[in-house]
C-alpha cells in the first residue's frame, strides 16, 4: 500500500503535464485552425498521383 503514496502523485503530475501540453499547443501552435480544409482536401483532385493527360 505504500507504493500508492508514490504512484498517485506521479500519475497526477504526468496527467497534469499532458493536459498543460495539450492546452499550450491549442493556444500557441495553431495546429487546429482549419479542420474543414483538411477534410475537404482529401476529396480534391488537384493533387492527383497520376500524370496529367494531354
């Protein structure tokens, strides 16, 4: 039972660090600014792997 005295604070610190990192990336890195653009880009034929037919 003594191990719980160590594991519970370690788990809370790691979870809090992960939550802080997620909030920091959302606010500062602008990784999630255009969710619609990414979903529509996959349906576009603009960047097709096949060469253009002349």
